[in-house]
């Protein structure tokens, strides 16, 4: 993904909070949906 790119990430409940959820905010067995925008990419040392 390049800077300015956008993506949706769907995380199934088994990889997120599972059957227990997160107390009162996220019920158990809830998939999570993340809408992500990559603002910029910073290259590390030694990269060209």
C-alpha cells in the first residue's frame, strides 16, 4: 500500500476478542472492521 492508500480490514472475532468480548463495549463473537488510510511511508535506514 502506498501513501494516501485506503483499505478496509475485517478481523474475525476469533482473531479479535473471541467469545468473551471486551466487557460492556464489544460483545462476544463480534468481528471488527477497521477503515485505514496510510498517510505516508517513512523509509528506514539502508532502504532506497
